[in-house]
C-alpha cells in the first residue's frame, strides 16, 4: 500500500514537473515584437489587439524604449494577467531600429510579427499569416493590405508580381510584416540603427537581396495610424534613404548610383532595367514590360481586355473574336465560357476549364486571397 502511495506521489509531482518544463521551455511559433515610447494613451488598444488574436501560440515581446509616461507600469499590469508578455526595457531612448533588433535577438519563435504601439492588428492577423507560410513555404516574409485610421478604404494594394518591379524604386510594404526569423538570422540581417526613418524599406531590401521572397495577403489585417506632424526635414530624410536603398537594389541590374542620382524619374530607370541583360535573373520580364507600359507610356488598353489574377503569375486576355481570347503570356487561344464582374471561366487549349478572378480595378498582378 505504501509503495502505491509513494508511486502515486512520484507520478503526481513528476506530472507537475513535466508540465512546468513544457510551459517554460515550449517554443512559441510566433514572437510578436512591439517597441514603444511614451504611448500610454494608445498602448491598451495595441496590446489587446495582440492578446485577443485567434492564433494563441505566440510570445509578446514589448520593448520599452525609455518611456517616462507610465507605460512600463501599464505593461506590467498586462503582464500579470497574461504570461505571454515579456517586457524588455532599454536603459534610455535608443530608437525603433535598436528596439526591434533587441526584440529580435531574444525572440524564440520561428516567425516574428512586427507591431507598432500606435497601431492595432485585426484578430486573425497571426492566424492568416501562419496559414500563408504553410501554403507557401518558399516565402520568407508576408504582409497584408491595411486600413489607415481616419480614412475609408483599403490601402497599399499592389499586386506582388508588379510590386516586385515597383519595390526597386520605393517601399510598398508596410512596416508591420511577419517574417521567418531563421532566414533573417542565417543571413545576419538587422535593422540599421543609424536610420531615423525608412528603416523598414532598408530591412526588407536586405531580405530581398539575400534571396528572400516577400508575399502579400489581399486582406486588411492591420490598422495603421499615420502621423502628419513630422518636420519637412523628416520627410526629406525618408526620400534620401529610399534613394540610397533603391540604388542598392537597382545595382543588380547594372544601374549605377550616379544613374539613380541623376535620373529625372522612375520611368527612366525602369527603361534601363528593361534593356539590362541581368534583368531576366531577377524579375519577370513580361511583368516588367507590362508595368512600364501602364506606368510610363500612353498606350491604351485594347477594348475587351480581361485582367485576371492568380497566385503564380500576372496575365491578361485580349479579345480576338466571338468568345475567343488570346492569353498574352503564352500567346495561346482560350475560349471564354462565362464571366461576371469578379470571375471568368475559360476553356484552355487542352480542353480543361480554368477559373480566374478578374482584376476589375485595372491592376495587373496576383494577390494571395486566403478566403
């Protein structure tokens, strides 16, 4: 009898030990990193938008960057209620790049979700980001379109294939992406702590130059707050940094810093990309020509053109006769079976049905739709 009691005690405490070990040493799938500085009025909504995510397997690293407004006490109150919160304090105000790097250094997740303390995430942001990586494991970063607080409608809708071209000239990615931490660490990619603005464009460009793939979700998973109170010097600095990052990206096409600096507009640089023998190594030439045509020429689109989107390519169909269309990318003849404002169904040359979403806003490209 004593042996049974003794064995029961061992099993009981052994179970508690194993549970505690799992709890303390379990690695979360996502590490949410949020720097903050004197945002006590906006912090509750931002913090709760993460704690209320439908996806639960995350740690929430909040890096306080020397706040003096009581933010630390507020964070600690939340920390008492939810053990997923990890508070890190800088010894003084060091800036957002330093704080993101510090959060990245201690993160234990496979992925990092960037969060700003004046914005907030939709409840399914993390869940749909993880779903994207599961469906497309060859991608290293994913972002989404967003709502801008105080404005109606969805912003930053740039189809990825076309976006790959435009990204060489400006940042069409928000700073609130989710990225593969292993990829970033293995390539020693960090935020540039000397930059006071456009540090996100610099960071994403390093990932691209390292061979990383950046994806986009066509759903607004983030609500951004824009501050219009910065000085003119601040906005000029953004332009200067973007020019430097752009020159670094365009150097892959054999375009020099001097050519970037002396160019009158992006169309001039895009024209240089089009004739560069290196272009085929980095971009889809079909998309590059199509982007140049739409942005830099006055060439009209033929009547009857159907723009479609698909995750793997950009394409459009030109009307030929009756219900026959020419698919521009392959120059094959497709028969249109039916279409409405959002969908089109074709019969391909092999006699198989193919269904596409119509780009009724005139954009050319693909967007991953997780609905």
